[in-house]
C-alpha cells in the first residue's frame, strides 16, 4: 500500500504540452520525414530519437547533440542548420497556463518544473514563457541523468523542493508519467484542458 504523505505547497509542472506547445509535426518535417508515424517506424528516426533521449539525460552536451543530429539526418546538414531544426520543436506558450501559475502564487504555492529536456531547449523555454519570474525552481532530466517515468525524477522533486513529500499537484501530458507519480502517492493530472487543470489546482488548495 502506498504511504499517505501530506503534500508540500508545490505545483510541479511538465513543460512540453503543459506550458508550451510541442511542434512535433513541424519538427519531424524539418528532420526530413513525411509524418510522425514515418519518423517512429523508420530506423533512422528511431536512432535520432535515442540521440534526443541521451541528450535529455545529460549524456552529451549541446555541441555533441547537434553534431550527431547534423550527421544522422536523412539529409545531413550543417551544425547551424541542425540548431534551427532542433529549435523548431519549441512552440508558443499555451493559453491558460499563466492563469494556473498565477493561482498557485496567489495561494503561496511554489511552482517548479519537472521536465525531460536538454539544455538547448531549456534555453528556448526561457525565451518563450512569460511567467518565469513566478517559477521557483526546476527538476530537469539532463541534470538528474534520467527521464520520467524513472523514479529518480520524482525523488529529486520530493527531496529538492518538497521536504521528502509529494507536491500538491503534478501536471503532465503523458499517461506513463502520471501513473508513475500516482504510484508514489502524488496527486497528478494528465493535461488536456487548462481550465480543468485550474480546477484541479483549486481543489487541491481547498483541501489543504
């Protein structure tokens, strides 16, 4: 049975498809594939995916990542072009997320990112989101050395920001990440609608 632990006053947010749009179709097209499905089923796409995962786990720096990307694309490109392609996956801030963050801050809830991301894309996040002054910290896969749903990511959040407890609420777009959090006793919401996320946060606040 999962131990019941009182939550910390922390809102844990994934970044991609929670705070900003992931432009997957555009990114895959820029990689040289006809569709996301073609990317997934092409051995070259699978190899590029593994390169991206290794980058997000901190197993290579940005220069090595871009070098690998430039050399392993279906049509090899320069490192400068690889940088533009890699950057194209980062889309605009999503409507409604600023209101979620504002509700958290109005109720003395810390806002902390919990995200699978590499340093190149995290720099772009800082250029994209307009509420970063209200973000209190981040647990990032490239610093932890693992990606969600690995326990190390959730443990890092608990230990670094929550005093060994779960956050008040965790929002992510991927079911596997939600389930891993729930297995640790976290209150977790799979993002589909930011109005529902706002309601989930308000309910969690009301239950404190």
